C-alpha cells in the first residue's frame, strides 16, 4: 500500500478510520490506527453525553469532552488523528472552533455540505479540512464555494458510497442503484479533483462497504488515493465501545444488516435488533429533548431519540440501542487487535495486486 501526502504530512498507511458515534471511535481506537500509520478519527457526536462535567449543559460538556479526547489521543500517539464533526450537529460551529483552537490535525465534515468550513480557520491554524461527500456534484460545489469565498480548496475529499454504515447521503431508492455505486462515484470525483490540480493536489478517499484488502486495491485502481474504513475497526480490542457492542458485529449474519429511517431525516444502515423492532412497534417515542444535538431532529415527530439510542448501544445496552454498520460488517468473525486487522488488509492487498 503506497503512502500519500495530505498537505505536507505523509500518511504511511492509506487508510482513514471512519468516525463512529456515539462513543465508538474515540481516542483509544483513533490513536491505535494512527500508530499503524493511518489516520485515526474521533467522532464528536454525543461527546456531551460521555463527558458530564456540568450537569444539564450538553453543549458545554461537548466542548470539554472534545478537548479531553484530543488530549488523550496525543498521549497515546504521535500519528495523525482527525475529528469527525457532522454539519448536522447543532453545535457544529463551536466544535469546529474548538478543534481549530486545539490545533487538531484534521477535521472531517459530512452529514450536510460544510460550505463555510474554511471561515473558521485562524491565521496560525494548521488544521486540515476534509469534506465528506456522496456525489461529484457535491464535491464540485464545495470546491467552487471554498475557492471563491475563502481562496481555499479541500485538503482531501472523502467519497462515501451507499454501502456505508450509519447515515447515508442517498435517497432510499438510490441505495441499490448502480448509478450511485461507489465504483461509479470515485472516477467522477477524481475528475473533479483533477480540475484543481494546478492549484492543489486533492487526494480522493473511497468510503462505504470497504472490508478487505482486495477492496482497497480495487478502489485504488479506480483512482482513489486511499480508503476510509469504519466497521472493520469496531470488533477490535482498542475500539472504545463496550464488548457487547463489538460482539454484535461478530455474531451478525448478512440478513441482520438493514436500512432504517433515522429521526434526523436520512436513511441509515444498521444491524437489526430488539430496539429497532421496538421502534417499529412505536414503543420508543421520546417525551422530551434534553440535548438538542441535531439541527434537523424534531422530537415531537421523532420515533426515538437517536443520540440516546446510539449512546446506550456503545455502552453495551443493546436492548435500548442499536449498532450502525456498513454493508459488509457481518464478515467479521472475531475480536482482533488493530495491528492484526491492518496486517491482514496488507496481506490481502498484496495478493490482489499480484493477481493483476
């Protein structure tokens, strides 16, 4: 696997670990991936639930939690650690400002178009900015807006296809449509990136449903510089979620992976389970909203509180939550170390390349 540069930083392993909330990818998992030469990613979703320094002040606790996770990651690795900050978060601006002030290596921003992300940069900022998109059109819009308004281009672009876990940037009917497949999207976004090559080298990262070294090799053949992988790192010792959460991945079959409708208004991919069945029976309706964590969520119309469900699951309470997962997450057969996962991916990648 070839290394690549983002800005002036060399990434020895062309793998970005996907940001997974609530509490699934924190400093533990992110630093382990960074120590292998990839980019580890801390999810900022729900940090105010994980860190409760000021009772009842979710937004203030989120900022404190973000600072703590950055500090913990720096104690564990000298490698590159990024932050996943969803545009849909109600405290998106505060979290971005905090990340930049704390000199975070990189911000990944998806779940909406981060059209004003460069506006938060300060004159001495070293933080790199990476949008997550699900179409070439979105990539083009972001490049044009950033270039025109801020004289800045993305430092990298992550292209998340319809086989990803969690929230999907596709309509339900597009998820199985070959015209929207990641194989179709990557060459299109690579072409957008190439339009700006005289100004900046913008690596394109393939994401969504990538589960083997053979997958990595295939998407690199299509023009991707590297890949983003999330689900493959959940059943690892270093993952920050509870053992019961990880075991769901190990025990699952292909039939357990399903598309659900999220309260935030987007389809999502998750493992089926007791909680989702309870939601479908109308038994999880929230009575209030103490967090106001997502801009697009209206608890009076919501079938359940998503942040509470994801938090419960990551803490091991699978009766009151569920696990988001990519289309191929069921392939995992055991709990491993991050080092073992990466070694297996390298071996599979080399075998796939030799066959070409």
